[in-house]
């Protein structure tokens, strides 16, 4: 995750927690919490100026006008029986309201679901599958996720697919854990091959622990009875089921704010289903041809 984002997220969390302590009116004097909020806000401004220049200008203006210096009369006391006139720093409620509303908006804009749009490390989709099912997964990535729905290959983590795998020298366990943790959705592509893979079982356990919008898909020629405890009929859906694929397309386009082009989607969905339903599907990996029948 990029350091600017981490710093911004920490500042926003501090500001949001601080705002929960405020109960102000027009006669509230500026105290330590207000000064701390102003300091945090000033630190936030340069971190958002590139993404949201107008918001940063508005926030900057609010920090400069929040201090409403005005005269007031101190109550009578033994030393000053008639009271005395003083000048103090009071909170400008309008500027405070601008800061509070803007912080809340930024908290949403820089929430985890928007992180990757701001250049943070990680993938939107984590796909756990057996390497023996790679031919089908490749078609799913190409026709469904990328061409059909509109996701970039940079949004998807899939260890066995070229350009989506682990770079040389990286720690595979840490890399997989980081991508599971940062993903908005995790897909478990269940098959007999998957069930017989120790690596897949480990990935499944990590995905279950994170529980980030987990979706289960049954590969072709895989029955509910053959996978036993891995899935139940209420959770898993067949990867070639049109209703399930349409539901996935609708969910992802809405979640990631993608354009929904139904004519293109229908075409690529049918291309995918047609290829998977062929008698065989072959794919070459490291000089070895895999054939799924």
C-alpha cells in the first residue's frame, strides 16, 4: 500500500474519531480538540490536492475561517464586580460544519473500496483455483471479467495466469496473503482438482478467514456430491450458469462503478459458455498441454 494513502487513512481516522467528541454551538470557544482538528485537516489538504483540488481549496478556506475572534463580557467577579470586556477565539460554526462534512466525504472517498483507484497495492479480485483448471480460468478471466465486465488484468490476482502471477523473488505466502487481504471479492473455483490440492485448501482457509465477499463457482463436470463438505447448494453456482453470470456482472459493475454494456456482455458470456461446453478445451503451460474434457 502506498505511503501517502496510509498516512491519509490514518489522518482521516483520527479526524473522524475526534469529530465524535464535538458538541458545538455559536458560543463555543476554540479549545485543544479544535486546534488538533485544524492541525489534522491542514495535514490532509496536500494529500488530497491532486485527486480533489476543489475539495482541498474548500477545506483550506474552512481552516482559515474557523477562528471567529470576537469580544465578550466576562461575568462579574470579586476582582471585577462589573465584569470586564475581553476578546476570545470562538468556533465559526459554518466553517466547522464545512470541515466536518468534508471529512466525512473524504472518509468515504478513501475507504477500502476506493483504495485501488488511488494507486494502492493489491487486487480487486482474488481467484483461488487449481492449476489443472487453468484453461477454463483463462477463458473466465478473458471473456467474463475483462471483456465482458470491463475489469483490467491489473485488478485480478491469479497465480497461474501470465501477467497476473508472482514476480521472481517475492515471498509467495506473503504475496498471496496480501492480495487476499486487499481484495474486494474472492472467487473459489471448485473442482475435484481443487479439492485434491493442498495449496488450494490453504488458500480456501485464508479466504474464509478474511471473508471478503466470497463467491463459490463449480467447474464443469463437478457435482455437489463430489466436493462434499467444500460447498453446499445454497452457496455454490455452476460457472456456466447464465443467471449466476448475469448476477455477477450486475454486482461487479455496480460495486466498481463500471459501464454496463449489455450487448457486449451478452456476447462475451455466450462466447465463454460456448467454449467451456465444447468437448475439450486445451491450454499450454510451460510446454505442457493441458486438456480439460
